[in-house]
């Protein structure tokens, strides 16, 4: 445990592992606190704050540790522009070649409620939206981030669309057919891995074991797993910025999907598939050589997760909800 001021001890990974074990055994919050020598309110706060973001009833120690560490890193952080609506407007105008002064003054004139000063827009471009630095009309050397050459500002993924441009109805899970993709590997074998696909509305997943991490292998795995479903059940796929996703346009051509990408080093923005990987780790721990996992074992894991009742689905299973929505599309 980490010692803080005023005799307060912060929970560490060992504490969180014990919380996960005791919770899985069915111990109450007070019983867990008593066994760990902690206040029950500390345990309750830990379960509320650091449970998996997608399924709050699950508590995974390694995910809780990651969430807590992320909160520490971002303590006191505040985005430079005050609302998502303003940020989207600013990015749209920057792409059209507007200067921060033009954007700020047009907002003041047309949308007084959205007004921000031009200096705030400059700070946003330099600090938060590094992909938009190149849209400034005059690209002075001092505008480059220290320690990076210009090539670092150019994405290696052609025609990449940021998750910030993803429509709101996808964010809110209102529409069926929007997927998130990720790849899982093991430290024992960096080539063999799993392609993980998760549908945002139903939480339905598809898994595919692969023997390499090339873009061609990833493209074929995703296409084969989703092509069997109705066209309206595969509308978009959200990826991270890994090199295995550079053939996303070929996936779109084959499936009729549209692709979006998380911001660099922010894979948690596709939280559903990240949480799904955490659930899969219950069956395939991190040091497991995935090359030794059979296709039958992968199908079993997929079946178990798809047939587990979910609170967010009113205790229906992902398989039931997915089949119902696919049936409605076919009908």
C-alpha cells in the first residue's frame, strides 16, 4: 500500500487483487474492509470509482489499477475548450483554413453562447489537438512540439478519421451496428494473438485467433468475422492507431463500414473492447502464449461471454439481443 500524508494509506495493486478475490467470493463491503484492515467506505469508494467503466458490476484488479493510475495522471487536467460542441466547431473551421481569430469572432457574432477567445483556440491546437496543428495558416517552427520532428505529426494511417468526428448517435449507442476492434497479444509470443470485435449496442463479441500482426491478416480476420451479418449490422468500426489497422479502407470497401480512430495513446476511448479484453484475460492471462490456445478454446470463450446476462441489457445476453436485432433487419 502507498503511504500518504495524515496517516492515509492509498490502495495499491495487492490491495486491489485481494478486493477482487474477496468480492468474487461474495464477501460484503464491510467484510472486505475488515479483512484488509480498511474502512468499509474506502472499499465502497474503490468499487464505485475503479470498477470497469462499461460493466460496473465487474471488478478486475488490473483494470482498477489502470483506472486509478490514469486518474492520477490527469488530476487537474482540463480541456482548453469548454464543450464538445465548441471543439467540433473549431476543428471543422480549422480544416476549412480559418484562423483562430476568424473562428473566435464568428462565434462571438453568430453564437454568443459558444464564444471563446482566439488564444484559447491556439492553446487547444497546441496542447490537445496536435493533429490540427498543421491547419494553422502559418506554421512557425516554434509551433512544433519539442522533441518531435514533423513526421511525428503525420499519421501513418491514410484517410484516418478521428473519434472526435464520430457522430453522437454512435457515442450514445442509439444505433445498432457500430463495432470496436482491438488486438490481444502475449509477452510470450508477440506474433500470435486475438482479433477482438465488440458491437457497441449489444455488447456482442467476435474473436479470431491470428498467427501474425500484419495489416493483411487483421483485415482478413475482421472481414471474415463480420461479412456474414446483415449490412445494417456493420455500419462502423472504431480502431486504435496500430499499424495492423492501416488497411481499414479495404475493410470498409468489403463490408460497407466507416472507420474511426482513437486519439494517439488514448485507447480507452474505445472502452467496450478494452473492457472485453479484460474479461478475456480471465481465461487467457497475460503471460499465456496465445499460439498454444486452440480455435475451439477461443470459440468457447466467445460463447461464454456472449451468453452471459448483462445488467446493461436488462439481464438479457448479448447473443439474444444481437440475434433479435439482426432478425429485425432481415425481416
